[in-house]
């Protein structure tokens, strides 16, 4: 869509089937990634006029526009960008490890080789589409049980093969860099960007839950090392079919930022 600022925006609507909480995840994870130094297209609130759908000939789109009157999410359109292809674009392993860490931390289940949700533009890797992350926030009654939850299907992460046999070393470096940077101040600033009408939970609930995930034992990070180590062994010729989790790595024993 073209905004009144003459900018072109990819718009995600509150009236879409995923509901407004997917937009909350887009803002929280997208702005968190930006705060941690990763490239994310600019995110803005797009106000949709309820009369916009009147001239829309497609009935389904017309209904979507009518049900999305008010604030919606806009993501800057990157002209000429292409979907990330591991065979066509080389990613620096340290950057790949930081993206894998972020997705494990935020429970982003949607960055697989089937649907990478990564763009290449201006010679850089850009992260997009985080609506499937933070999925426990769809049921706040069970949120405490999800503090230590790992990401289903993390072994299918599109950037995991980039780490290869160095996966434990690279993930340890990513954890040492990013975990201490996830502070209450950073999370509070990110959550404050979410329009209040998109969620029925206070912003402090997101801050407290994410701080709990990044602090302490972090079994979700231990679980991440299992497919990473297995993949590294496989690429090194050691075979990964019978890989099992061994003793907890030394760099995880000290808790956050160890």
C-alpha cells in the first residue's frame, strides 16, 4: 500500500485470520532484533480508513479492509529485494548464529528452509515476518510453563547449516553477546511501541516473560545445541543419526551471559 507519506508499505492487517497478536509478535521481535543489531525493515503503524474497501472489487479483500479499520502494521517495502537462497547468498557464520539465537529465544517457528522469512537487499540479510513468534502469548494462562520451552523444529532452521561443525562455538559467542543486551530497558522500549488495542495483556507481561527466558538455566538454549552439534558432526563426516545430548556445556552452567 502507498501511505500518505508517499512511502510504499507491506501492510499486515488486524482483521486477518492470525489476529492482532501476530502483529504484536511482529513488533516485539522485529524491534528487539533491531535493538540487537540485526537488520529489519522499518515498522510503522498504518491507519486504515474504514471507507477504503468501498471501491475494492474483490469481496474477500473488501471484507479484510473493512474489518481492519484503524491501526495496522506496515513494514517498509524493499524494492528489488529477493528471498534468501543459501545457494546464492553467503551469510557470515557469526551473523547466522545471532539469528538462530534470536529465533530460539523468541520461539520463532517460522524460519525454515521451506519459508526462510529472510530477504537479501543492498548486500545485507534482512529479517522479516515474525508473526509466528512468541506463540505462547495466545494463551497467557500457560505462559509460565513456556519460560523454558524450546522451539519445535529448530533443526530445520534455514541458517543452521551455515554454522557447521563450529555451531557450539558460534552459538556460545552469540549468547555471550546478545543475552546481556536483552535488558528490561530494551524490552520495555520495544513493548511500548505496540498499540494498546492489539493486545489484552500489559506490556510488563511480555517484559517479565522474556527476561525470565533469557535468565538462569535456559534449557531452550541447551536444546538448540543438540541439532546444531549433530549437524556439525554430520558435515564433518562423523554421522549424526545416533547423536544424543551429552553433559551440559560449560558455557551454559553459569546462567545468563556466561
